[in-house]
C-alpha cells in the first residue's frame, strides 16, 4: 500500500473492479474525507459545520412580502412599508424614484400593487438595469438627472450591512425573514457528514424525529451481529436518555427543536430529565412550577417522575399551584394569606389531609372544595359570525379547517405539542395582526381565513414585561400617572410656583432629581463583577428634587402616592372618578397589593399580564375586538385564576371575542366553546379532535381533555 500511495485496486473475476483507499479518497470524483469522528457530526464544530452558513442553517434576508404586506394598496396609498421608503411627499427621494419608475414603465402610482406589471413591480423591489429619468425637486428649483435604481430590497440589505446604528438595523430587521442556506438546505452540516447514514437516514434526518419517533426508530433498527456489538452500549445510552425525556412529558418535542423556542416549563423538564439520568441520591432539587404548559395527562407522567426522584433518596422542594401536584406532595407549606404586602407569612405547614381541614388556608379551601370556581349559569351563543381558518398546515397541523365563533369565550385545548400555538399564535394572530393592525409579520402556512370584516383589531395579552426599565410601572402603563400628575399641578402650591404636570414626571428635567436623573438608584460598575445598584444619596431613592416633594395633595407628595398600594390608592382618590376608574380595574384583576409606582422589572409575568388586562378593561368596548391569551393562568394561584376568569368574562360580556390557549381545567370548564386539538403531540397531533361546549367535549371518547374535564363539570 505504501508503494501505491495508499490506493489498492482489486480485479474481481467476473465482476467489477473495486478501488480502495487508505486516505478515504475517490480519484474518480476527486473528493476525500477524513476518518470519521464525532466532531464531524456537530454543526457547532468547524469540522462538521456547513462552510457557507457556519452551521446556522439559515440566512437573514429581506422578505418582499414584509415590504409590501398589503398588495391591495397602491404605491401612493402606502403599499411599501420599508425604512426610508415610505415617505410619499413630493420632493422626497422615495417619490423621485417612484415617479421615475412610473414614467419608464408607463404605470400609475394609484394602481394596486398586485395589478402592476411584473417588470414594474420587480423594478420597485430589485432595481433597474437601465437609467431612469429622475425629476429633482428642491429649494434651488430642481432639475433632471439620469440614474439607475438599486431597488428597495438591495438598498435595505446594503444599509443593514453598512449601518453602525442599532436603531436603523432593528428597523430594517423588521422586514427580514430567515431563509435556508442554499448549500446545506438548512441542514447545517457539510455534505460529507450528511452522506453518512445509519438505518438509511443521516444524523439530521434523525434529529427531525420527535422523541417518541426517535425511540421507535432505535428500537426497530436492524443491525448485523458485528454492528450490534459496536453499537450496543451507544444504543442503550440513547434509549435511556430518550426515555427520560419521554417520562417528563416531552415525547412530542423534536430533537432539533431550537432552545430559544422552548417554554420555561419545557426547558425545566429537559433539565429534570438529565437529573433522572444521573441517578444521584441525597440531592436537594428545587423546582419552580414544573407543570407550566402541561396538559393534565402529561402532568400525571411528571408527578410519577418526581416521585421516582424522591423514592431513590432525594428531597424535592416544588413551588407549584397545580392541584394534582399539591395532592401528591408528602408535605405542604402554604404562604400567605394574601399577595405582596398582604403576604409573607406561613399560613400552614403539614400533610395534605391536614391542609384540607385548615380554616386559614385559601389553598386548602380550594383543594377541599369549600371554595370553588362556579360554572356559568348559561353559556353564550355568540353573535352569529365566525372566523373560519382553512387549510392550516404550520408545523404539525394537518391542513385542518377550524371554525371560531365570535362574541364568545373560546378555549383552544389539547395535549402538549398538539398544535395549539401553531394554530393560534403562528397563523391566526400573525395574520390578524398583519391585516388589522398592519404589523410587519408573516403568518404560518394556511389556505385562507374568512370573517375578518367582523373584527376591527386584535390584541395579544401575553406575559411579556410592561416595560424593560424601572421607569416603567403600572401607573405609566395604564395612563393613571398622567391624571395623578395633572391633579398635583392643580394644587394651589403648584400654581403658586408655576409648576405644570411635567414637573411631577421623573422622566424629564425640572422636577426630577438630576443626580440620578429620576431613577432613584445609581449604577456602580464593578468591571469584573456584576454591577451594583445603590439608592441615590441626594434624593434617597425618592426620584424627585426637594422642591417637587414639597408640593402636597391631601398631605402626600407625588413620591408618597407612587409608594401607595392600589388598594390604598382607591381609598385616597375616591373623589376623583377618572383616577379611581383606572385603579379600580387594577383592583378587579387582583392587583390591589402592588404599588402604583412599582418598577415594571419587579413584576412577575402573571402580574404584567393582569396590568395589560386592566388597561383593556378600562377602554370603551367596540364589541369587534378579539383578545388572544396564551396560557394566562401560568404562575397563578386558584384564587387568582378565579379573578382572571371574571375579567375574561367581562371582556366577552361586552361582545368581544376572547380566545385562550389553556390547560387549566378551571378556565376550560367556564368557556362557551372549546376547540380540542390532538389526539397526541408532535406528528400524532395537528387534527381537530372535538369542538363544542365543555359538556359536549367531555362526552368525546377520543379527547384527553374531555376525559379530565368530566369531573370538573359536576
């Protein structure tokens, strides 16, 4: 072999000549690969990653559909929604080029974009090869010049690459979408790695399987005796690890699922699965609401997993609101009695049986049935109009048709991974936001959606923060802070000093403390350690200067008012209807305990969501709004769920449509209409299992939701 440079040709009598290489090279096709090793199958390693996309699998590119989201509009009506190209005043650069293109292709700028000739539409988006006659209008009288047009898409891509401004980049990024790498077709590995197969599939094909499908593939893998000897230990390890993920209710997840798309509960359960695999003993595990996003069926599996961890000699402390998890506990500590300033005490500590008999514990009262969320006296019949989604095919949805009645409280249910978020968030919300709110987003795959004429706006009330800085708070978000500042400006002391409402804002100069610029805290950079925040030494954390704090209303300064709880504020402002109404709505959603000026960064997801709900409650209802909520009960106690249901019912009572993705059976049982997806998660889901009232769904034998719902309808 050394004489032939590692090449060996075998001439088979009566057969084809066979060529072997020590260097894993093929002289015929002029390719060679290195000896196979694990790093070749990782897209995070340069030895395995696709050289064009460096293992990302995608590129960000300008999406023409986001530049022209509504093709029914003309150029002059604002069809083009792109940074720098939506200024339609005569004399602007945009209009100069638009008029030049219109002249060249003999078209009108009042023609709907969809009716433009293809070459004219392409000229707007991708530019022209020939020079355009451009009419310049300026203060010097203008003139004519001749120039090619690079096209809006090319212009945006160039500006994105060249710009150093993060603001400009974020504006352009709104018009971008991810496209697959042309070389690896989104598979992230180089072609040599993708050529290696086991059981007829490559490693990327394997990662596209759900966990349950991957288990089936491994269990049914046909190997030779020699291959089995090599792979036995590896296959045993793969089976065990996939089994751990299945045991915590994650069998619907694909192995290639991006970590950024996982919910908090899913991420937590993956970490839990790794711990099961470690088989450690004598460990203290602390879990914060592991049941988030889980259907009751999957929750049963999770509880069994937690019991297994306990039985092998570990201690588990679980922060939880789920009834079944609490009933499965060996010991319960109940904190209360209320929330925020009204809480912080140990109300109960003991076994479940003792908790059920406790008179002081609200948790125990709901668990025992002494307190319960009542069923509605009658269910709404809607307003006779419908939203009809046809051919929904995003992710695992199997081209389904879904009919959503308007003017009702609707719950979309199903086991984890059944397609609820794909249907509601990816298709319905994104399409409605693009059409009704003119948002720059692209909806998932579907054929058509009918009934949009019956709606005027869509509002998504999620658990994202109401602000990203301490300057945002419930008062600023609900708008009540403006009313409070105007009230302070009307006091005789304020008028004497000539103070307007702006004086009482900590965001502008004048009334705020300039030492901390109204933050109340100062950041000390520690370089190699985390930054430290300390109260401002001038204002002592009060955010305002001394002169502003001297202005009092009913003996309280503006700082004192912001430090009040909502409950205190309701009593304090009882003679001011405008302020009172907004504070009352915060009280109605169960937020009486939070401070009026509490920094947004200190609010939980559930609290932020309820602040948003209170803002919507305080608005005048049109009856044509659709509210979309994705698991609003996350992190909520049953008592808070009770209040949340009352709020949702109020929104629906005014004729609006409330669409909720939910696993909580207390919410599902009070719905007017249920759309149950499934029957399983992942590829086993994506179909409509049952539709109708809770009573009708409970009678459906194929519905897992119906099975668990039965006991809640008694």
